[in-house]
C-alpha cells in the first residue's frame, strides 16, 4: 500500500500538495475532495485538475526561462 502511494505521489503533477501548501490545508483532504467530486459530477473536476497542472508547468517553464543558469 505504501509503495502504491509513493508511486502516485512521484508521478503526480503536485497540484494538491501545492494547493495545500498555499492555503495551509491538509493535502489528503484536497485529494479526497477531487476524488469524491469527480465521482459526483462525472469527472468535471479532472478538467480543472489538469488545467491547474498545466498552468503550474507553464509557470515553472517561464521562471526557468527568466532565470537561466550561466556557465562560465
């Protein structure tokens, strides 16, 4: 069970953990919210999750481009 959790945490986008850190809210509660709301609303929160993940990746890419590492 622990290996399965570690597998998904390593390969997930980190949206729930980022939201938890930003709003000082337990990460497990945010994950459960996404899971339960996906079942209730037939998957529409998955679209929100993926769009937030893409925004995080774009922001990370833009920060990397604005702060290039210079090698001498």
